C-alpha cells in the first residue's frame, strides 16, 4: 500500500472539516464533535457505566464513570509505544486479509497475532477494567486514539473451566463502543424513541460474479426480525434504491462487500450493484432515522489511522447520519461464519439491547460444536421458530456440514471467526 503524502493527509483533513461544518448546519447537530463537558458524560453514564480508556508514554488509565461518580483505574502496562506496535501489525494484517485471506499460512499468522494481542490487552487493560466495573452487565467503551482499532471486547485470560480454555471480556460484560459521551447519549435517546417494525435487508449487491449464497440466506433470516420487511438483491441494490429504502426502514441489514480505507477514511464504502459505491462521505450527508444498522461486510468498522478523528469509520459515520446503533466488522470474515453469527444475533435481539444480543451470539458461536449447532437449528426448524426460515436454515446447515465433517469440532472458536463484529452506539 502506498503511504499518503503530507499533502494527501492535509487534503483529507480539509475534506473531513468541510463535512463536519456541513453537518453542524443541520438543526440538532450544532454541537457535532464539540468536546463534551462533564454533565454530558454523567448523562451518558446514567443507565450503564461509561469507560474511557487511554494509553500514555509511561502507562495508561481507565476512567469508569457511573452517573456523577468516577473511578480511576491505573494501567501501567498500557503504553503508547506498545499500542502503536500492535496497531502497525494490525494495519498490515487487515490490508493483507483483503489480498491473501485464504492463504492458510497467513491465516495462522493472523490468528497468532490476534491471540497474542488480545491476551496482552487483558493483562494491560481489560482485566483491571472488568474488575472496576464490578457487577455491571453492559458498558460503553470510549477508547482513545489508536486503541479504537483493537478488539478490546475479545481480550482474554486462561480459564480451565471454559470449553475453549479461555475467558474473554464478553463472558463478563456486553460491550458497546462510542466516539464520546455526547454521541453515546444521542444514540441512547434515539434508541428509546424508535421502534423496529420495518427492516431493509440487502443481500449480495452485485450484478456480476459468483453470488454470496450464504449472505443471501443470512438476509432472509434477518428479514424475519421485523414485522415488515423488504429484501433487495444483486442488481436491485443501487444507490437510489438504498436511499429510498433507508428513508422508511427502522433496521438496515447489509450483507455484501465493504472496504475501509485506513489512510483516507472518508472514501471507505459499501459496494453496490454494477460497482457503484456508497461512501462514508455520502453517508455523512444523509439524514437517517434508523434504529439499527447491521453491516455484515468486510472491514466496515475499521478506523482511519493517520487521521484518528471520532468520525472516520462507517459505524460512526452512520451514527452521525442519524442511526442509533451499528453492528459492523473490524476485519474480513468468511461469509458462512458471518451468516451463522448474524443469524444468532437476530435470534437474541428481538428489539432489545444489540450489545447484549451480540455478546450472546459471539459466546454461543465461539463455544458451539458442529453437532450442537446442527441439533439446535434442526430443532428450531422442526418447531417452526420464526427466526429461522426453513430454506435458509437448511442451506446454512448443509454448507456447514460440507465445510466441517467432525461433529465434535469447534470451528469458530478462534478469535478471527467471532470477534470481528463490534457494536457502536446504543
């Protein structure tokens, strides 16, 4: 990847500033990206703890905010140098996934990096943060700077009692991410005011090339999560059709391809029919009233690195465009594993807390054997459970048995299979 020049970075910064000023002209967005005061922070932490997490040269810290109370947590191992080292490795891996994701040697290297990085994140930060959270069931993380690139929710420590031999952060608390307190409070108000009656499910928005059959089955399952639903497939998914559907949808499910540009984040995009792109810059100019967006696409939650602003990835862009909560991916995930996880997410969500539903889905998929998943889904289809339409369920089960012959295998236990999904908002 060619490194951007100083002129490129300045141009990108100017472009971002122009978009920010345009958004600030919209009624209700006058304070967009203004630094929040403590009253804003206290309101955002009224219903669940808000955790600020920051690295520094001589060791970092966390601030656990509960209403008007603040508990500081010292994190001496959380140094800026170590975070920067991990982020540089992460950056190279994320770029390589797009080019070489099927290479088995690279996949082994990638999994090894994730294992080491998330174990260090437990030791350096998340273990002490969880202790500071006490009995909290949910929390919102506000990671500062480059920490926002790392899967903090997947941090782990050894645990012989766990089926995988590890206890991850999501085994204790359900996590949401937020750019800051004001964004979190805005999302909370939106979520409280909005229903989830109508879903727009987008599947494989390409008019040519091999279809994403698992992704199409996933969209059919997603559509069952709301009483009213519309499914757009293939060449139907134009920019105009997507904008039309979003104007009335409470929920967006997007199953297809996305691309995050780490050094030019405003050009990150979702790929639509005929190669058309819906960019982050376009999304920031939309006025949405959507309760939830699920972006089941590659690298839709990756932050920009050279311009580490609060609004340089697709989830935060959607939040600033009006969405209350966004589920997106931090790296490329195989379409079958993605379909299984998002189907399980919709099973547990049913209009409740998306962060809790995601944590439940991730824990279940991580720990499930092939035989356990087959038995559970077969029972659901036999019972006619609404969340799992028979045709879509049978397709995903058949694909699973083609891919994994050993019924005692736990094929999704590796971090790269389940932890890519992260939730932003409320």
